C-alpha cells in the first residue's frame, strides 16, 4: 500500500503508508461495514477502495460488540457516587478533553507547534469507539469516569462539538494510563483542593490544645 497518510474511516486515526495493519475495503468488506453502521445507528457509508485498520473493521463488524452497545444504550444510566458526580459537574465537553477533563487549548498548542494534540470530534463513530474502549478496559477507574461522561452527553460527540487530546485518546484506547502531563495536573489540583481542609483540621487541633495549657 503506498501513498500519503490517510485516515481510517472508523477510528479517524492516521493510516501510514505501507502499513500492514490496514486494508483496502473490497465491495464485500464495504457492505459489511455499512451494514454494521446501520445496526449501530451510525451514518458511515463505506465504499470499496476506502482504507481501514484491520482491527477497527473486525471490532466494528463484530456482532457481539454491536449487541453489547445496543444493550448498553437501552439500559438506564446507573447512579454515580457523589465523588464522581462532583467531577462531572465541572465537565464542559466543548472546552475540556473528554478523557482527562482538562482544557483543550488549541491556540496554545499551535504556538508550541503541537497542533495535532488538540482534536475536535469529526465523526459520529467516535462515541462508539470510546464506548468500545471503555468495554475493553473493563472496570478500571479511568474507563468508569469516561463512561460517566459519555452517559452525560445525550448526542453523538460530533454534534456536541466535543474536544479531546490526541495523546489521551490513544492512551485510553490502547489500555494505557492517562498521559503523565495530564495525570500530574490532576494530582496537583487534587492536592491544592485538599490544602484548605487540612489547614482547618490543623487549626482546630491547635485550638483544642489551648484548653490544656497552664
């Protein structure tokens, strides 16, 4: 396979030239993808000659995955714990990354020469891609948090003008942990949020000692 880089129509990620993990859709393959798209409620009209990742096509057309997604969409949204609900209150899908919940700074990223890091949702398939990744990750904390955000977004991510960091998307989908730079920011914010409470506890303790001074 030769030519310039192209995007997989299923995951919207780059397909490199001479990449043996991708395949050109035949008429039969395009029909399978289009049928799966209809079953999923997507609007992907695959055509012969389009390029997709082999793994994406296999997962997208897998009947067990389609059934699982349909079942998930029909089930009532489970109640989240207070801790998770508080994190959701500050989530803005048009400003913050759907994976790490930190601002996606397009202008700042361009100035640093890393404009590919900030991405706007471009297809209806992205939502299903994220849900498949949640299912693949099992019940780890990151997947549970992201799934909660997906349940709060009533429309598809493209219609909601969702944004995300490319590194977060890749890490999430490949079962890796959150990129270090965003994880450290989250930990720093948590530490800052905890300082006032700790200060109050210390002040209360010191005040209680006053009763024992001679």
